[in-house]
């Protein structure tokens, strides 16, 4: 995030005209204080409350305001936009404090958190330095509302910094386009900027509202759903009233003072009065941004009782000075302390201590890193020098992260090499199983502790060639194993749970020379024509997948034919209504895979807290998932219409209705909702046995 006060050489106030022709001139102490207040609210709500404050939205809004002012002035003066110069100098300022916090956080994770957190933290470090942490969190199915667990990343807060970094890369290019259009068509620069950024604001806001309603966990981290907040800040910078001078007296002074307090109250009340956790970043984000707009419009009210006087005071000026460092430091401290002590919340005393320590570290970070780098004459004198600083920081930050990632991968590869003897997984449940004579009784479980929480199913490569999907959402989630071009094809379709289940088919498919294709979309169970809780995007995706299957005409399709969400009993999937009968009518055999069970709680959290395998075993309610699957009767009916082959992995995932964290020296679950890909692949022999009993013809 942009930090520090804008340093602009100014004439004395009485010599400076305030006109509509200029944008964002002068230092605005009340906005500097507003920036500090916004981050203070973020910290307070992170530490003490389970709500969204709106402070991050305001911070992004303010950063776009100042960015726009500088570029519009360049356009009006006829100066080049020089985006590369802007990028070099901006990231020269932002990256050094961020890199220091990232590397320090990795050290804290290594010292104080369990091994299962190491690999995700390293991935987060790399993504944060490269300004893509928000997309990694989306890929990881992170839910911002979820309670803190060992899966909570100490670097998760870099999602907003990544969005800001992406906008800082995009906005100068847009201003360059605006400048080109202005010169080419002899248009007023601010009029062009108004049209371009107005269109972005409208489109992004509409998408933000729709996406938040349909897929809020994704929308929360999505750059496109946040872009309107930046565009709104850019539009505000074009409004002369947002750059007011000092009110002379009387009515104007009272109006400005009132406007400032109303705006401040709107910002503070967003988190205090509205539980909008599941509503951001949709229309609810308008409230804190309108509040911030009130402060902008109030400007310097000239009143002793104005909100600007409070925001310009020394405490708020200090918060503004250290706001970037405070945002960087508070979240890693909070998460590492809470997770290492096994707490759900920090509490008043510990939370206050965390805030105090964060403030001290933020001050030191600002004093020793942020300010010196920002004012570094050598680096500021030439753009290439600023760029050299950026590259150096990236190398220094990425080298240890990538090195640690490589070491963890080598350890995982070595453990996998020994896997057949040391880690039988589901094979240990087979009748007559006996351990391998060369098995090491002290061998680590697979996937390794550093890999287990990110052990997602992955096939050899994308779907390509003549059978590559043409629709975007289908192609995006399509993976395939390697096989000859004329190989038979079995296609598994579904959500992230099917992604894991499909790993059980890798071994049988390879043994029989088939190609396994997986088409998955997170949180989107395959039910074509049915509007699920995931909304319109999932609805459209499922219809596109069905069209693809009709065109592809595979040799078999694998779908989940039951639904179990962890609350209430297992039910038949609506895929049995029309979709499966249609596939059978097309002559496509269907593998009816029972949806996997869910653990009552994450077994890894229990193990990381010091629990034993027995203590971390949770019972599965037989009334929720009975021994006989709930779709058995319907599958028997459909067997008369075509080839239906039932597969039920409940006996190897939760034997005797007991969900154990480890079976055959393999971790069974990576969280309460998903089995590990490694364990699921070990169930291949059981899947092949069940398919053979069901008459499946490879």
C-alpha cells in the first residue's frame, strides 16, 4: 500500500490558486490521518472482532486518489506518462519493507508453527513478492470468514497488497491510453479519464455485486471485483470539490465540519454496526467509501471542532506515517501467536499486547527501512537505479523462499520413493495385508507434513489436441493423464472433492491403457440444469461441461451421485434426475461414485495440537452416511437403462465409520472436507476391485 505523506513543493497558501484545472495539489494532513485511521480499524477488527471494518477499502480508495492526481497533472502539462518510471519508483518504495516482513514471517513460521504450515507459507511468500497472493488464495479455496486454524496463512493479508500492486501496474497503462486518446482526438484530458475510469467503475461494481452474491469467498480476493474501488478514487480526484482549501467562516465552515464528522461516522460504523463479512466487496463497500468521500469533501474545515482537526492531530499523523508498516506487521504477529498458543482469539490482554508490539515494529520498520528507502537520493535520482533496487529486493526475497521450497520438495520426493514399502495407505486395509519386509517403522507419513495441507489432485497436463474444451471455464479446470491418441477415455467431472476422488482412478486407468480426464470447478458439484448454492457461474459451467461431454462422447463418465455437506443426512444427487439417464441414453457408461465423507473437524489441526492418532479420530454419524448408500435403489433402477457402475470409498476413508487421520502411514485428510490426493491414489486397487464387481469393462 502507498504510505507516507506526499511531498510536493508548494508556494505559500495565499499564493496558491485552487482551481478546477488542477487535481490533488498540496499535502492533505486530514487524508494522511484518514489513512492511519483506516489501517487502525483493520488492525482492531483483526485482533478483537470477527467483522470486516472497511478500512482496506478506504486505503485502496485513497491510494487511487493520489495516484490519479499525479497522472492527470502530467496529462494536463503535456508531460509523458512514463509508466516504467512510475513502476520502478513505486515498487522501489513498497517492496523492501514487504520483503523484510515476509522473510521474518517465514522464520517465525519455521520456529513456532507445525511443519504442515511450512510449504503453504513459502508458497504465500513467493506469491506475495510477485503480487499474486490474492489469486493463490482463490486457487486454495480460502474463505476470509473462516475461523483461524493452522491452515490460516500468516501472509494472507498480502491479498490486498497484491491487488494494489496489480492496479499500480495497470493504472499507468490506462493513463497512457487516455493521454493518447486526448491528443489524438483533441479532447480534454480529464474528460477522457472520466469516461474511461467511469466505465471501469460501473462495470467492476456491477460484477462485484453479482460475484459477491454468487461466490463471495472468491469475490473477496478477486481483483476485478475490487477495481471499482480504485476507479472511484480516481473519479474523486477529478472532482474539484474533493480538493478544497480552507473554509473562510460561517455557513461553509459548519457544513464542512458536519460533512467530515458524518463521513467519519459512516466509516467507523461500517464494522461496528454492520456484520458485513459475507457482503464484501459488493455494494456494502460503498458505505466506508462514501464516508471517506465525506472527509475528502470536508477538506480543511477551519473549525476547531472539525473532523479534519482530529485527523490532522499528532496521533493520527503518527498512524498515517506507520500505516504501511502496521498493516505489514500486525497480521503475521497475530496469526503466529494465536496459532502457536492454540487459541481461537487473542483476547483483550494478549490482543492489546499484539497491537502494542505491532505499533513498535511498524515504527521501526518505517524509521529504518521505509523512510530511508523512500528518501534514498541515489535510487531516486535515476529510474534505472530504482528498478535495480526492485530487482535486487526480489532476488533477495525469492532466493531463500525458492531454496526452502526446493528442499521441501526433495524431502517429499525421497519419501515418495520409499512409499511402496513405508506408506501403503489404503492397501493396509486389504484382507491379508502384511507390511513390506523392508518397511521402515520410523518412516514419515505421506504426504510430508510440509505438503499435506496443499496435497491437491493433479494430473499430468492440460486437456489439449482435438478433444480440448473450447469453453473457458471447462478448459480452465481440465486436466489429463498421458496416453496414446487412440486410447479410451474416462472423464471425471465435479467439484474439488471429485478432484481428490478422481486420483483413485489414476492407477487403474494407466494399467488398462486408458486416458483419465478430470474436469473440476471448486464448490461446483456437477448438477447440470440445477441452480446450486454456488450461483449462476456454476450453473453455466455445468451446462457447458454437459455440452462438452455430448460432443466428446467418452468411453465412461465418473460423477458423484450422492450429496453430503456434513450437516444432515446424505441425499441423492439431482444428477440422477436427468443427467445420468441422458448419458446412458447416449451409450456412455456411468461410474456412480459416492460422495466422500467429511470429518467432524480437521484431523491435522488435532495432530498439530499434540493429539495422537486415536485422539484425533472422529466418528462418522451412521444416520448421516449409512452403510448402504442412499442412492442404491435409484442406481438399481438406472441399471436397466444402461451401464451404471457403483463405487463407494466410505470403507477405506472412514473404516467402521471412524475417520482416522492416518491409515497405512498416510494422511487421509488434508482438511475436514477433502481427502489427500496421495491417500486417494492409494485407493486405486479398491476402486478397480469394485469396478470389476460392478461389471465395468476396461
